[in-house]
C-alpha cells in the first residue's frame, strides 16, 4: 500500500526557502530535471526555481551525453538525483564529456558515493552535495558538500557539518526510550526529525500518523 503522505502549504513554503539556501542557489538559476517531479514535489525544487525566477530544463532520456549537452547549452547551474546519476557521469566515456564554462552543482541523495567517484566528478567541473531525506520530510533534510581527497581547503569546508536552515532537530535515538544513542559508530538507533517542514500526516490513517510523531519527533 502506498503511504499517501499529506503535505501542507506551510511545509512546502518553508522547505522551498531552505532549499534555496542549502543548495547555494542564486537569482535566475538554470535547473536540469534529472530527479522525478512526483518525488516529494521534485524535492521542492519546483517551487525554489520559480521563487528565484529560474528556468526549468527538461530531458526525456537521462544519459550522460544528453546531460552534458543540456548543461553546456543552457549553462545549467543545478541538477539532482540519486547516486546512480553520479556514478553514470563518473563512469561515462570521454566522448560524452564537454568542458563546462562554469561549475554546476550536483545534489545527490542515497548511498554515500566513494571518494574516488567524487574526485572524478569534481575533475569534470561539478560541485557535489550529498543529501539525506525522506517523503515525510518533503525531500532533503541534511546536506553536505563532498570534498575531493587531495583538496585540503574543501576538506576543512566539509567539517562545517550538515545544513538545513529550517530544521529544528535532527538526531539518532533509541525508538523505545527516545534517548539519543552514543555517536560511537556502533550503537544502532533511528534517525528522527523535528521541524515545521514535516508532513501533516498519512492520508486517512490517524493511527500511523500518531505513531510517526511520537514525543514530538
């Protein structure tokens, strides 16, 4: 059964504002759609691009050649997707590559890519931001710039941590006691979130909604 998550205008509005800040967006961005619009309202980028007077670039087939051609032709500033697209570009043949006139921001969500992959992507002219999120949070929750192995400046910048301007709390807790688990890399817990940017609940399922929002998280 689909979860049927219900969104509110407030949560979408606040998440849109956060998206602008955490993805380093400026006025009139050029956004290449490689993430599905039905997935959390396109991670709320549908509204962020509109808010900044940006341009949406749509492609029917997400291939490395089409992506590079679109990025160069339209001077794309941002695009998103799963780590699959990052690996696809990193492992693409050199015949598909083009020299980018300016760095494009690639925001990927999912399993953390290996440093070697990030290095390849950076060499091709992209800045890579790794994100974590979920449907219940209208998309991205935490974001982190990924640095190449040999760049000390970028490594220091990465230590700034994770950013989401609208999140009140992000924690890992024991789901029974609701106590934060030790940050020892061994103790298992559950990622929990607290913010005005969460879903309103599950459609016509008050029981599951109450369980999801236990103790205000």
